[in-house]
């Protein structure tokens, strides 16, 4: 889906209703999303994202976003943990709260803070 980030509102086509409802302005969407909201609030110290604000964080020209998606892999240690790999252009600190919300809303029980590692770490895990 392509979006015109110059518009005041981005279209919600293709965004599941449960995810739109999970955001700050959403209504009751069930116990799983209520639990995700609680986990996010406890970890981030903030309310879940409002859907339009969240969508605008994916503007490729947005300077505050210091990452690009790289890959999602299963940890090689057999724990069942998933690792989200991002290209941060070498920056050790970057804004990523929109991703934390996505992970919790998608069902993550816990989301660890980012750890900056080299691409060799990804290559070792991606081949498992």
C-alpha cells in the first residue's frame, strides 16, 4: 500500500479493524487487546498510539524515524523468541515506540529494548 503522507489523514484500507480499535481512541476490542494496552502502558509509561499518529510515523521522509525494517527471525536458542531486525544506519539511539506498540498489539508478551549489533549477528541467526 502506498500512502500520500502530505494528506491530513491516511487511509485505513488494509489496516485490520481490531488494530484500529486497539489504539488510544479505540473502543472495547476484547481481552487480548486490553491486555496489550496494559502491557504497553506499563512498559512505555504512555497510552497506546492513536491510529493516524501511528501511521504517520511510517513516513519514509520523517526524520525522527531512525530505522528501516530489516527482518524478523526466530531466536536460534529455541526459546520461541522473535527478533525484529532494524537498520538504524549505525545510530545507537533511535525512536522506536511505534514499533513497541505494534509488537504489543500484535500479541507480544514482552518487548525488550533494542540492542545494537552488527549484521553478522543477523546473518548467523537468519541461516538457522
